[in-house]
C-alpha cells in the first residue's frame, strides 16, 4: 500500500495528474499497478486524508491539491487535533497519576498487554483509542473523558494512518508502557513527560509522512552527513 500511495502521490505532486483531473478508475489502476482492490482503496483513502484528492460517489476520485498541507482525520485537521491533545492529554496524564484507582491500573495494564500481543492494525487501533479513554477516565473528571470521546473517531483515523504509513505500533506500545509505569508509580511528573513524549513522536511521524525528506535535498556537510 505504501508503494502504491507513493506512486500516486508522486504523480500528483509532479503534475502527471493536475488539480481538477480525475484519476483512472480503480479497475484501471489495479491493472496498471498490479495490486488488489483493497490495497488500492487504502492508498486512495490515504490520498484523501492528505488532502490531495476527493472521492465523489459514482463519479470517481479527483485531484484537489498538488501539495500536502494539513491532513484531515474525520472532522478535524491534524494540526488542530494535536494542539487540543497537547492541552488536554498531557495534564490529564498528570491528574491520572495522582487520582487513579487500582481498577484503573488493572484496566490500563490489561489494555496494554492486549495491544502488545495484537498484530492486526484495525484491532490495535481500537485498543489504542480505548487506552487513551482509560487514561482520561483515571483522571476522575468526566469532562476529560467527554473531550476524548468527542475526538475518538479522529484519534482512530489518525492512529490507523500513522500505523499503516509510519510503522508506529511497536514504538507506540513502548510509549504507552512508559505512561502506564508512571501511573503505577503515582508520579505526576513522569506521567506528564511520558505523554508529552508520546505526542511528540506522533507529531514527528506525521511530519515525516506528510513532508518526507527529498533524496535530492542537500544536507549540511554534504552527502556523507
């Protein structure tokens, strides 16, 4: 899927498909790229998330931009989503460290154990969303949980996007483990730092996907740098 996405994205960014153009049909793209329809559809969904295309029912997929600006996950732009997550989930982790119950810790540990064993991306993404809801629940403030509930669909879409294109699952599991360990220890500082690091890595991976370094871009110190 990554190869198909890379091919189509490059074709759009290079002007092979210009803004307003309709992409070839799914059947034609499958034949040309020699991939299955499910793989192609995943790539087309990623293009739409990146804001490069829009799919019109019964008409096809059309190019609406030739550069990626700010991906959209459900109803929210990635930049807006991350801004809110930083202002909500980082302090929530701190509150959770000092307010969590034994039941909260048991639930979070159980979720984390399942995530570390899970190999299916769709199932892992569902558990990921439940994990962040559980941290909010452990803060013992229903408003925090309501906020996470509101962005739940966007979180799931973003998580799937990052895992499919950024290979985030194992790294995310380690970051979640650090959050849980801080909650078990009751350390507000460690919990805040662990959640901040987690969101930093989310932002870095998203940036790497959206604005990948060009192979022909000179680096400081020359090619050996």
